[in-house]
C-alpha cells in the first residue's frame, strides 16, 4: 500500500491548495507549457544536476538528466531539473573539498525551498557524491543517487592507463629523465578517453560504491561505465524508481542505520578505497545521527582484506571491474561480513539484491580468502603528533616504511616545499620524514590533496620512489606511498604538527598504530605556547565562513551549523 496520496504530497502545498499563492504556482507551471494533468496530483521529482562545462566527468549528465526525466514521466511523476554546483575535481582550486559543504547546503536548500517530493541526484566526480548525499540526508525526502559512472580505460603505447595513479607514476619517470616530452604529450591524449569519472579506485569510484552499499542507488548502478548504453537505461530507471519511492515515502533516514554505515566502512576497506572516503563517511553518518569514530575504521579494517584488484592498490581498472561482475559481484563476495538486512531505496535488502550476483572474474573481484592485500588496508595512527588521529594506507606504501624513524624536514607552505623538492642540492636522505603543514581544513583552506608530497628530485634520480610523508592535508584516492594524512588537530589551529622542527625524530609504527615526535611533553607545550598562527587565508567571503565553521578531519570536516539530525522547518508558503 502506498503511504502517500496526492493530497499528502509535499508539492500539494504549492499546487493543490486553492489560494492566491497556488494560483501563481499553477499559472507559472502552465506558463512553461505544462498541462494541468502533467503536474496536478503528481509527485514532483527534482533532478539535481551537477553538469557543467567545467566538469569533464559530468559531460553526459546533460543528456542523462533528460533520460532520468523520461523515467519520471513514464512512472507518472513530474520532473523539475535544478542545477547545482558542479565541483570539477580537475579545475576547481585550491580544492573541491572547500565547496563540498557548499554543495550539501545547496542541495538541502534547493530541495527545501522548491515544490518537490523526491530527488534524483546526478553526480559522480569526487566531492559531488558526499555533497549531494549529505544534503539529501539532511532534507530527508526520498532521494536516489545516479552515479555518473567511470570513464573508459586509458590507453597509451599499448598500455592501459589509470586516472591519477599512472600520472603520478609516469611523472616520477619523467622527472627522472626516463620519459620524453613527446611521450608525455601522447599520454595526455590517451589517459581520459571518454566522459565519466576517474576509472581507478579513486575517490569517485570509492564514493559511488559507498553510495550503493548505503542503499542510495539501483543495484549495480555504481560500476556501469559512463559510456555504456546500460548507463542510459539505469538513468531512466532512476527516474522510475524515484516516483515509487515518493509514494512509499522511502526517505534516506528510513534506510540508513548504524549498521549500514558499518557496511560502508567494510566496503571501503575491501575496495582498497580512497582515504577521502573516511572523511565523507564520518560527515554523512553525523548528518544521519550516527557517530563514526576513527577507531571504528581501524577496527573494521582488520576484518577484511582488499578484494577489489583495482589500481592504485591492484592491477585493473573500473571497466574491467564492471566486466568481472561490478559492484553486485563485489558485494556478493562481501555478504558474509555485511549486515545483510539493511534496506535500500528500492525496498529490497542487501541480501535480496546481491545474493544471486555472478562473479565472472575472481582475479579482479577476489574471494574473501584470497585478497590482494591483507586486512588493515587503512590504518589510524595516533600519538603526540596526532592526538585525534591520522590515516595511512599501509598497503600503498613500501613495506619498510611502515616501521620507520627519521629526521623531520618541515615545510610550511606549498611554494617553498616545491622549491626545495626541485633543488638538487637539498640536504635530504631517503630516511628523512617530509612534514607538510598548514594544509588542513582551516589552513588549506579546505584540506587540499597535497598529502602525496613529491619525492625530492635528487632522490628520484637515485631511484627512490617512496618516503614517509606527514601532513594535515588529504591525498587523491588515486595516489599512493607512505603518506600519513589528515593529522588532527591541524597545524593552523595549533595542533602538534605546528611544533615540529627540522631534525626532530619522528617515529611511524603502523603495527602499533603510533605516530610520535621524539620530544618531551614539556618541550611540546613550550613550543606550542610560542607558536604564532599563520595568516588567515581570507578576511571576508566564503573562505572566512568556511574557516570559522569547518570541523576537523576526524569529525568529517562538515560545518558545525549544518551538522546534526534535526530537520529544518518547511518553508512558509504565503
Ligand atoms: Fe572527476 Fe576524478 S576528476 S572523478
């Protein structure tokens, strides 16, 4: 039995009333050429579209929006497309993370202020996924996520190229003089061959998988390549499904539970997913009323190895993953570890969705007992250098660096770091620990993906490809190396990273989850008392608001005024 009737739809307050204002709403819908029977008594479905000409990962969302609308019409709904921030990971500087909460707020307010009963959320490029979902969770009207889908595999000189990961890899070769400028230019033309998101297990693929395991997508939607005709059919089906969701009142908070977030953490670990996923999951969970302490990620990371054989941790790309069975096959492998009764937007449980999935290639989607990397793929380190935690992907680091003590080489800003890194007379050895600070949520601002600090040129030429690097920044999900990230609290607000000096000994002990600076508590206190805060990134505008309200990495970097589980009031209609 549908739980909603035409009279109890949210949009009825705009279109169904018989007053002065509803006259205006109806007459303006008619002005756009719609007939009464198109919208009266119909679920109005927002199509929140993050398409823009600045976002190559979303090029196809202009047409996908039309396909979603086709499904909405077919199911008896009334579509209303609303554009939202596009957050192109490529072009937005210093980082899209500065605007994730902006998109979350925009999504919530678009839905709150318009006459809509449900939403299809079109996104995929990294921060668009958590931005859209956080807003939809807070608004809590029926919402389904339509993932943009990964682009086709890259191709150069007979090799398959992966977004990001292979850029970092070959850049190191270029800097070491092993790749010519002409070859580099050829790679530039071959690495991004179609619309769609990065096709490695970077942040976009990680977040798409997380959206699916949380129940926000149609089954299998998160791994369909953007250029596959199945992606178009999935878009149409999202429109159809959302109309049903409105009648059934399937809201985000009716499907999200603490257990579904635990599932998402397990999936993140088993994907070998991006460390960014941690921050976004914490933020999304808090919007739904659940706390996810970093210790929970560390605990659950021991329960499962990495079973998706995808770069940067493994060998393959998202197109291969799709042919191997995609996320349905991946979740089927994971079922024994999941809370399988958790609900999804279509009303089915995870078990019902995935128990019959087929696995076509178990080298790409491994069984639990044959992972490509053992449990503990993401480690949470704490110590006097990171009292509230820091994260690392030990599997992506050279093994000897997971147990290391070395002298610090400290950088306070990006420009001076790059100058030093490129200076072949720099006094640095492979044992040094590179420390980069003032790049956290407040200091960055927005915690840019600068955490995979470049290896000094002098060492690259000696064949060194990994070193311990510590920062309060993030790193791209396509990056790798012994990078310790998200140090909290950050240096720009007086966290202990601010106290480090060149030559101080730093110990990284992944097995015991320790990150320590070899100075006494008294010395730490003295140094921090003498600390002078860096200049604020901006004195006015959005960046000022961001700095005043963003929380630290262990809390999800949400804005303090957007957090929480309380619904905002419905707008007055006068
Ligand atoms: Fe858009 Fe990677 S740049 S997903």
